[in-house]
C-alpha cells in the first residue's frame, strides 16, 4: 500500500464540519495521511500515525486545502479575443464577431491544435491549485465540430458538457428553429458518447426557455445530465427551468428574482457564480448574500473562455468573490472547492475526508485567508491529484 503522510500542517481545511463545527472544518497543527490515492486519515499532528509510512512530507506550517473544483469552463477553442476585451475596457464599440469569431477559428483549427491549447490551459489551472475541471463544447456549433471538441475534452477530463446550444451560429441566423432541431437530433447523437452533461445558454440573445427545455429534455433522454447558463444578462425563466429539470447547477445567475431564490432554496440545484465574467465585461457583480441567507448551495467557477473570462485562476475568482460579491473568505474557499463538487454532484472530491480522492494543494501561506488577502499572487507550493504530486 502506497502511503504518504503530510505533517506539520499549520492549518488544514477539510470541509468536514465535524472537526470544528464550521463548514471549512479547520484543524490546526494537523497531519494528513494518503493511501492509494485517497485520504486515509486527517487529524492532529500529535496523533499522526507512524507505522508503514512510505513517504513523509513536512508542510512547515503552511496551509493545506482541497484542490479547486472548477465546475464551469469553455477550454476547447482556438484564437483569442483580446482586441474585443481592449475595446470593452475603453468603452468603444467592437464588431469583430464575439462568439462567432471564436467559432470560425475553432472550426478551422486542427484537432492537434485544439488539444494542445486545451492541455496548456488545463496545466495552467492545475498549477494554480485546480484538480477537477468541467469542460464544455460550444465553439464548434456544427455536427462534426461539436463531436470533435467533446472528444478532445474527454481526453482531459471526465466532466464533459455538450453545449451545442451556446448560440445560434451565423448560418442558421434566419432559421433558428432548424438549428434547435439539429442540436436535438443529429448533433446530440454524435456528441452524447463523449459527454456526461448537457447545457444550454438560456438568456437574451441566446435560447428562449421553450427551446432550452426541449434541448435539455432531449439530452436527458440520451442519458446526459442537465445544467444551464441562466439569468446572466437579465432576469428570465432559466433558473426556474433548471429547478424544474433538477439541473445540477444554474450558472451565472447575475439577475435573480425573489421567485428564483425561493425555487432554488427548495431544490438540489447549485447556484454557480462566475465573477470573471463580470470583471471582463464591466458588468455589475451579483450579491451572494440573498443566496446564502436562503441556504442555497453556491459554487464559484472560472468560466474560462476567450471572450468574457479568460482566466484559469480560481484564487483570482476567490479574491473577486470576496471583494465584489460579499463572500466571506470562508464562504469563497468552500464554494470553490466543495461547492464546485456539489455542482458536479460529486462526493469524492472537494473535501479531505476519509475515502475522498486525495486532491489537495499546499499553499506557501499560513492560512486560506491569504487567497483573498494577497490577490494576484500564486501561493501554490504543491498540487496533488489522486495522491500523486502534479506540481
């Protein structure tokens, strides 16, 4: 049995409230035992087991916490939209095509280029403490391109999402219903073998609620699990549709009504906030407090994409959530780890409890608070996934 003992942990974040009565489940002066890729024990350094330990690592008083679970990314694409970002920051109009321009570049890119770029972004995310990634399609928007984007994504993560209903592509601008038919039919048929989830962008300028319902139900009938982009640009019916279909998460949710909050509060659906999108579009940040006061489970994710949130840094997301969305540091760290796991309906990641996957990070800092306290600084000293050191 391969065993590794991490000792002299100044602060261990377990996300197991049995340790201290809080959601973060903090243990001071702690140790962590990993056996065959899973957590075998967590507790006081003074009580650490000493027998049959193959490797011992001294954390030298640093903080250890679960790896981030980034439950919303769009990493399969080609090119960038930096000129679009610049224009937006300057308040200038920009007509270079938005998502359509990324679709054009992605369709022209080879499989090798798309895979190499996605691997680069995934490695970047890992170096920042992320150990689980969800990756969507949505920049192919044709039968073959959606299939190949998902096939590429499946080489990087098991959490793959079919997002053929990202926007209506230009060639279907005058016949959007025909595109919905395509998504529900031939496109879904070829995409489903490479996807675990199905998603729809249900918002202004994207898909209306009736079309979103039809697409999600078609995916469910094929064995895919639902999630939904909802209420990013304005209030709408997307959140209620997500709750209706027991979606694992409703994402963005920047504009919520009291009815939306009430519906979420009585559901298992997670509200995933994506502050990178507000940062990159100069939009108003949503306030998390009404969600937390209603006991709604909240996740934080990067929304990594070339147009509206080109970041893989979950530490940056945490810092923005604390500064702009009224998260406490504790709430933000939990939402970026255990919240993300719940948004993927996983119980083997996001926490450091016996039997969970040994996915964790060691920070060059004494406390998780430094993630928001020292924004823009990569504090990651080591990253472990499945009990193996990545970084």
